[in-house]
């Protein structure tokens, strides 16, 4: 490792300070941490690994890479309705990583720890012969019995999604140079949406009272909704024209550089998709205005299986590529 710092030195100098707010982390000086969920709560645990060139771009700012690896994991906490508490971090750094890079990475972690009120509690640092990669295990707590799952959608429920869909996909395309025509404002907006997703933590917690199913949209809206369909044993109809799209994405669509099905199959949204009974729709609107967050009804739950897509004429649309396919 260049910059002369040993693994122990890196832990002591850059990582241990990130654990200062969690007494059970023992300042990263023991073999493991000890964590208890709050009274009346269950522990919720999730892991997401991120690899350079797949989940972030090698030349992204170290601060942004740090924030993104936390945020994709925080998004899973949001999907369960959990309050995030802390995380374990494994880093796989190439041999020529500099201490300057690590310092900036730690600053990014510190920023988002503050923003989301979480602490580092442990982990491992490894030198890698391959590309840079990270693995985070995030944990949080949720009041017993109130967690959001994918399996509770009922016939007649309305399907909602938070924020706007497709920005992350277009931001990635733009970052890779595939949308050179964009003006600077549109490009910056979309690339930021890819680089720094906004986990919907507060929304998830508010939804524990009303939603019948919930997940975060990481692989593409259609693909992810198919998980709710499968786990709940129901059919979902989605109305293409109701999918919320940002002004920036609208501009890309208008210029013919992408189409609507690209946006709902693209992934990297980290918005929440959820179902709630029709009788709760005023509650959902209340949450939207409390949180100043767009929550859009995009479909409905019916008897049957799979996800159907319906265009503005009421015609069913075939989608050949439902979303990101793992392996
Ligand atoms: Mg998820």
C-alpha cells in the first residue's frame, strides 16, 4: 500500500474514529462488536457488495463511492421499514491505493454516518489484486411485527412508487458517455441520481403502519415488482403513463435517446415500490406531503400472477427484458 500506512494504521487513523458513537464497537479494538436491538424491536440485517465498474465507476470521487455503498444498503433498511443503526465494512483495495484516497473515502463515510445516524462497528480491510470492491453489512431495528415484507400484497391494493423512476439508469448511461447531447444541468442531475441515491428511510418507517408489501427498486421497477407478485401470489397491472418521470428524464425521452420501457427496466433507482389498500390512499398522500416526497399510484393488484404493463390505450405491452439479471 503506498502512502506508507499499514492495515493497522489505516484502521486506527481512518476507520476507528467512525465507530466512536457505538460503544459496542469497542473502537474496533476487539475481535467482534456487541449489538442489541432497542427494546421491543427486532434486528434487521442486509448486505450488498459493490464492485468497481459494475456498481460504481473507478474514477468516481472516493467520497461518493463511500456514500453509495452505504446508501444502497440503507435502501434495504428502508424497504423493511427499519431504522438503520450501524454497519460492518469489508474493503478490497488494490495494492496501489493511496492513503489520500482512503482519507477521502473515510470522509464520505463520516458525512453519511451523520446524515443517517449510523456508526461503523467493524469489518475487514484486504488488499486485492483485482478491481476495488466493498461489502457492507447494514443492520437496523424495527418494532416487532411491523416489518415490511414482499409477501403481503392483497387483491384490490394500489401499487405506489416513491420519487421518479429511470434517473439512475440514465445517469449511468450519461456517466459512460452514451448521452453526449445532454445539457449540463440535465446531465448533472441524472449522474448525481446514479452516483448518490436517496434511501427512503423515513418513508419506509412511516409505511410500516399502512403498506401491505414493500421493496426497494434496485434491479428495475418491473423486475422488482415481479418479486412482490411472486411472493404475494397476486397479479400486478402497471400503467405505463402513470410512471413518475423527472423533468430531466422527460427531456431524454423527448429527444428519443431512451424510451419508457428503458426507464422501468433500467434499475439503480433506490426508490420504494409498495402496495397499500385503497382505503389508505389518503394516508399515503398525507405521508407524501409530510415528507415532501412524490408518491405516485402506478398500478393495481389483481388475482393471478406476474406483472402486466398497460399503455395509454389500455393495450398490454410486451417487455422483452424485465430488468437486471443476476448471473
Ligand atoms: Mg433491496
